[in-house]
């Protein structure tokens, strides 16, 4: 028997009837355009895709058969096919060589249910029953597959991008910044004339020899002292008094030789300088007098009665260089005029594109290092600006951001890693096309976030930076239900599930959470999560399941819930079906009935507050500062000389803790104790809280993670504030007041953002400035009154300050109280205002007008009380033995006693307002945050 291969050949005419059609092409929309024109019931059509070849699965065309025997009018592009036997389709005009019978064809074809197509180009193609589909299947999107496509391994990649160019021997910054100096004023036509006015008059030869000898001795003494071991401490003592060193003694003798008419000559030199700055500013900068005030002087110049020439370019080393110098005690008005002239000239230099000169004016003449850094950044001197931030301002984060902005990524990434900003370092590694280091940094950042229970941040990096959403889902599941981010974790959990299309897993998670929740608080939170899922999830089945679970959870909680919780749950249920008016009406009816049941008869009037509960903060902490907000409070203190800050909600379900490292004592400013008067102040933006410890270098900024109740908040010092700032506070309009010591006086300064608006000198006796313990207790109260903006308390005196549109603020006379001041607060509003002063034994009210202030004691016989104001007119005085309550009446301008309670407990720290009008909180020294209700109904409060 011979086995011959079968072939098909084209005949001259059709040899079999048409029972199928072949539609060439690979586009489904072309098939649809053809099929919808056929005059036939489309439910009778059976479709099968014909591949291009044995090894090529792309479609060549479509085989269309019908279940009936109707005639079909097709277009010429359709090829008619007929059947040979019962299971083989081939063109109607095609024959087989050698000829075979239908029985032989049936024996050659495998299977019993498989249909075959013999196409002239593709060859023999077999179709299983599952390979057929209907016309409507072309209109249905394919189901999302469960396969994972994120397991691909990257191949080898050579980084051909230039990352950085760094010289082998970098040029010193002092040399680099000094190259542009020496040209200011060189082209001025009046240089010789004006310079002669500033030159020192000629003296006899003996006088000049004496002056040169004394100047040389000053320089030699300074050189000797710089070689000694404790040069920093001696320099500090030398700043305090002229007799602290050999150079100081020689300097004093030098000044004694210039005593006759010295101050008068210096005043004339200042007047000439102001005139030069007005007429020829370039030349005036040659003789400019630094008036930074940061080192305890009102003007700094070489030892002389005249002003000498200076290098007018910014020099980083010049800010810390030492040498013989002389502090000029110029008039405050002249000093303010110099500051105004310098700032105008700095802005002029920036407008002319001479940013290094502007940096010289800001840094050397004004002592405004922030302005100097900003000028260098504007001029493109990124590395130099970063050095100012890093070395002088101690702001490593700003230095790293400056380097990143300037494209110096390799240097910036090192700073980010030192600052534990690992995620930002990973972003930079990715921009530098170093994926391995980027992934390592991102995974390290995830570990740090998980250690701090910041599941949202860890999942965000896992999903967005590492492109692993399934791992992010597992991280988010760990945040339920115990973490402070429980609700936010579940919302993000279902968002990622919807994005991935894993709807069955999401439905299973909803059922599991609803079945194993415990407690009304958790059920209420889960109902809110599922209500959001019911409205946002992209699958109808998951939405219906979430709605059902919300109704069940709400039904469980409504029976024993508080009135405010009942209202929230009913609103959730009504929002599930906003078009159902009957459901909304039933919810409102149930809420009305619940409010009627919860109404209780008015309590009998009492005269003492009622305790509602308490929150226990970490123990072993010396609490010093706190403030309240709508949903909770912040508190700060010292534990083992380390600052500690907590954030907690009034409900007390979670207490978050930030623990800072040991404080570094400033070398430029001494303090009296290891635990200064810590200040914790809310910033003018909701994402920042300021923490300041006078006398200590500002520490790093730590962050509270975003939770269900609170946003992400950074806590740290104002890096542009010097450690010499004794106190600071901000106004509601965004202004910041500071008080710092300036050698022989106290200076109150007002800033708008980081720009100095004006300063005020607080006249205090000189012995007070030598009393470090007294300065440690300096208080600054920033009020909301239109009559006074800032109040400074020092010793037994109040200094009230206010600003107007004139260049110099109004200095009010100090108000003597006769007792040491412990704290300052105020009652009333901007129109009706009274200052409340806590002393060692009671409290004092200071009534306006301030020029003839009325001083009225209203608390007595208490031991170091704490005063607080609750909702403008309730005044509380608390110590460790009693609590006294008072009311402030606007019209009568009097304070009336309301009641006294005598609970013996630990020493109080602060009184805080709470969101409810009739409630307040009291922080005790042992860390208990006690919550009370005032002895009147809330409707009786103003």
C-alpha cells in the first residue's frame, strides 16, 4: 500500500454547496462590519478564528458557519466554503488529489468532535468545540487575568549618562568667592574726593608709632590666644567683658588713647557713610559697617575712629574669622537707617545680577545668613549656598535640597542618607539611573516606616516606587485595627484591590472584617470605610456587598451609640441610596427619636467642675509645654535631658511619641540649667509644629505620621532662629515675634516669614542681663488684641510692645507688678482685653489703657498656680491643693469668683481648651491629662 500526500487544487466551477464563509483580515471591527450586513438571524452564526500558520497564532481570518440552511447574501470579500464529509471545510471550487471518498476522509481526521478547515495558505486547521463563539462575544471585554507580570528580571544596563563632574583638587570656597571682589567703586569719578573724607587725619610721628605698636600688640595677643587649647571658651568670655584676655587688655588701652572725642568722631563717620551709601552706593559699600548684632554689638569695625575699606564680596570664612576689632556703640536710629540702606542695596545687586555682592551685604553687613544663601541660590552658586546652610545655619536638610536643586545629586544623596531621608535618597538614585541602590534605599525606608508603625508611607513606597502593589496590600492589612492609621489603611487597601481588579479578594476581605470586628468603636470605623468602598469601588458586586455590611454594622451600633455617633451612622446609611426618599425619611425619624430618648433633665447647679476622664501620658517626663487643637493636643517635656513630644486625641485611643536625641549646648550662648524653658508653638501651617530650647542648637525635624485623625506633621526648631533667642511666638496674621539678648539689652524682633520687619529695644537694668536664671524665665506672650501685639515678662516687670506703620515701634513704659511673673495669658477678645499674670502666690489682672494700667490681684493664697482661660471669659487658677474659677465680665470690667474645689493632687502644668464649650483639660506633672466639665450647661457659655 502506498501512502501519498493529499493536496487541494482549484477547480473551474463549484463542486459542493456553500455552508460556510471565510472572512479574511485580522481586525474584529472589520468582521463586525461585514456580519451585521448579512440578512440572517445573527444568533445562528458560529465563529472560529483561523490562525496565520502553525507557529504563528495571529489571526488570518474568520470562519463563519450557520446552524440553519438559510441563504446568505454576502459581499465579494467573503470566500464561500463547503463541507467534504461531515467535518472538513474547504473552498467550494477546490478538489483533492488524489481523489478520496468521504469515508476515507473521516478515517484520516482525528477525533470525533473536532472540525477541520483546509485553507490554501494556512493548511489544515483543527477546531475543538471550545474554539467556537458567537457574534456578541466580539463586543465583550476579556476578563482580567490573575497572572503576575511583575517578576521580570532586568538585564544588564550600562549607564552612559554623565552624573557629575568634580575637580580632583576643588578650589577653596574662600578663594572662589573672593575672585569677584575688589571692583566696587573703582570706576566712580568721585572716589578720590569721597575717600579723602573717610581717611584718618595725619597725626604726629610719635602718635602714629604708638598707634601702630598697639595695633601690632593686639594682633600678636590674638594670635597667641588662638593657639591655646580652650580658645572658644576664652573668646566667649572676651565677648562678655574686655578684661577677659590679654588682647582685651591691650584693646582697652588702645581705646583709652582714643577716648577724647572718640564717640563724636565715630558718629561723624557714620553720617559720612550714610551719605556715601545714598550718593555713591558702590563706594559706600567699601566702607560699610557690619551691624548684624548677632555677636553683642551694634556695629563692628577695625580699632579706630574712622571706617576703613573692606572686601565687598561674600566670603564664607570671613563670617567666622577672628582678629582685632572694635564694637561701635552707634545710635539705634542710625543703625536702623544703615539696615534699611543695606537691604535696598542688596536688592539692587540682585536686580543687577550680582548675587555674590548681595550675599556679602546679607551675610557680612546684616548678619542675615538666610538672605545670603538665597542670593547665592538665585545666582546659581549652589555648592556655596549649601555650605552656608550646612556650616553656618546648621540646616543640613536645606543644604541637601539646595544641592539637589542645583543638580549636584551625588553630594545631595550623601546628605540625605546622613539625615535618614532614605526615600528622597532613593528618588535621587533613580534619577541618577542607579536602580540597584535606589531599590536598596526604598526597602530601607520601608523598614524604617514599619518600625514606626507608619503603614501608609511604607505601602506607598512599596506600591509606587517598587511597583509591588500586592506587597503593599499585605502591609496595609497589618494596619488594621490597632494602629492609629487603621481607617486610612483600609481605604487604601480597597483602592489598590480595585486598581488590580482582584474583586473576589476584596469581597472576601469585606466579609471577613465584618464578621470578626470587636467593639462599637471598631464597628463604627469599619462602617465608614465600607461606606466609602460602596461609593468608589469599581465593581458592582463589591459595592452591593459593602452596602449590606454597612447596614448590618450600623444596626449593631445604633442601639448603644452616643447621639453624635448615631447621627453619623444614620447619615452613612442614607447616603448608600441617595435616591431612596423613604430610607432618608426613616433615618431622620430614628435620629429624632434617639435624641428625645437621650435628653435628660437639666442637672442641678453645682459650683465645682466634674471630671470626665483622663489620658495617661508617658511617665518620668518633666512636662513643660502644651497646646490644644480641635481633635487633640500636643505636649512636650524632657526625659533624661532629651526632648520628648507627644500627640494624642481627646478620646485617648492612641498616644504618639517623638523622642529626640540629646541637646547640644550652643557655644555662642550660655544657659543656666540643662532643661531650659522649652517652647512648643503651632506654626501658621497645619503641617508644622515649632519646638525651641533656648541655649541649645536646633535639633533635627521629626515627623508624626498621618493618622485617621491627624495629618502628617513635622516637629522641630526654626533653623533660622539663633540659640540666643530666649522666647518666640506667632500672631494670628502670620507674624513672628522673638526676644533675644544683644550684649547690653534685650531685642524684640518681628518677622514676616523669615524677613525681619522691625526691632524694638527693651530697656532692662544691666544687672538683670547678668542673671542667667532670670533670663531663663523670660516670657513672651503674643496676643490677638489690636491694642498690644506682644507682652514680655521679665522678673517683676511687664513690657508691652505694639507695632505701627512708622519705622520704629512704640516703646511703652514697663509695668511693675511687685511679684515674680510665672506665666502670662489673656481673657476676652481684641476689643475687651485683660492680661492675666500668674505669680508665685496668686494671680494679677492688668487692665487697659496701658499708659495708666489698673493692676488688680484676683487670686491669692495659692502655691505656684497655673492660670488658664476657657472660651474667653472663664478663668481657672489651679495648684496642687485647689482649683478656683472666675468669670470675666466685659461690660463691668470685673472678674468674679464662681467657685472653689479642693482636690489634693500633683502639681499642674497647663490648662487647655477642649472643643466642647463647657469642657477643659488639665495637664498634671505626673503626665495625667484630666478632662473636666464646667459647672454650667454649655448653652450658658458665651
